[in-house]
């Protein structure tokens, strides 16, 4: 698998983990806050994807 494939795989995985954590976490911790899931949609999901891209590419380049 190339660098781009590894970066996309890690980006999708960490983006999904960040999205689920940011979406479900506020619902569980503060159910009365109606804007809690926006954290997962706008912050932790895209942030996890970007971090995953960098980590996946770096890990693949380091392995070579």
C-alpha cells in the first residue's frame, strides 16, 4: 500500500473514532445540552481525520 492509501486508512480510522467520541460523549455526559453533538461533527471528527492523515503517512514513510 502506498503512502496515500496508508494516510487515508489512518485518517478514516482516527476520524471515525474522534467523531464517535465527540458525538456520543457529550450526549452521555450532558444530555440536556442540545448542541453537544456539534463537537463531534465540527471539531473532533475532522481533527481526528487530519491527525490520522499525518500519522498514517509518517508511519508508512518510516516503515520504508
